[in-house]
């Protein structure tokens, strides 16, 4: 018997317990967490020239631009930020920031959708990394349906529009049509640095600098790419089912 079959039989059914319990290091490795300062290091001492995507400016780190390239790590930053890094506002991704504290009090976009949510995924110009992480939520380990969240093939049947990739000018009209096809109430989640800020492709003539220029964005999930757990946090944030809040999550 092949070893992997024997291991599967002996291990039995294994499904992530997130969000009932915190994510493990295997689910969100250190390289997938947002960058934070090492103790005793002044953020003003981090040279902006280290960052190829201009995520470090004026003593702040824009986690919506960061692509986790690790060039800033030797200078005093480290990947140790919170797993639940998604935010309701673009400004809250710039740390340290007053907006980050205020963001926790923002009401969820769909507060009445407690146990059922249908998601329509749109790729407006990605490298496919974020696609794979989003679709990974449907595998037996993450089992998105256990939380009442389902993928749908039609925007007319969806509550949430999940967008990956940098908005190309050719995709502006199809994206707006998809957004308009969602019935009210609806929400938009930007997954990854590309739809948030353009990522490594920012500044390319045929690309828009961010998804918010095309459709209103309710939740931003930073990362390049974010892990399935971090994307799940963003989806749960749409209804307010977030770890560490009063509503929590099942």
C-alpha cells in the first residue's frame, strides 16, 4: 500500500478548525503574515529604497502594497503581524495608523447574512496565485461550506464579489457588469496586493492602480498571495463573523 494512502487512513478526516480556534503556523506560515517592526527598531530607520513596490514611506508600512519579498527583513522588519489582517478601509492597511484602530468598530457590510453567503470569483488580471488560494477554500481541508459559504457560477446568485488580480482596462466593463448583476444587498472583497494597489504591476499603462477605482470595495485582504485562512477571515468580516469580536464565528 502506498505510504500516502496508509497515512490518510490512519489520520482519518482532517478539516481545519479555524475560526473556532486560531490558525496554526502550518496554515499561515510566518512568510504569509504582514510585516511588523522588531522590538527596539525605529520604523523611520527602514530605508524606503529597500521596498520595490514603495510600501515603506514616511515611517509607515502599507500592507496593501507589500508583496512579502522580504527585502526589508534584514533592516528590522519581520513577518509576524496578525493573521486576521483584512480591513474594512484601505487606510487601515497603512500601519501604524489611527484608521487601523477605528476600522475595528466599522459595521459589517452584510450584517444580516449570518449563516449563508454565496461568492462569485472574478479574475481581472492575475498571475493565478490568488485564484489558487481562494479556490483552496473549497477543498476538504478548509471545507468552506461548513461555514455556510458557497461558490456560485453566476453573479445573479451571489452576495459577495471576490476579485483577484490587477484591474486591466479590458476588464473594467465586464467587472462593472458583474457587480451590477449582484442583487442587493451586496459586497466586494479585494483579495491580494494586486486589486488593492496594483502590486508588482503598479504603474503599467494598461492597468488601473486599484479595484476601488472601478467598484466600491468593502473588505481588503492583503498579501501576495494571502493564505486561504486570511481570505476566509475577509469573507467572514463581510458578515461580522470575525475572531476576537463580539459576534465571533462558528
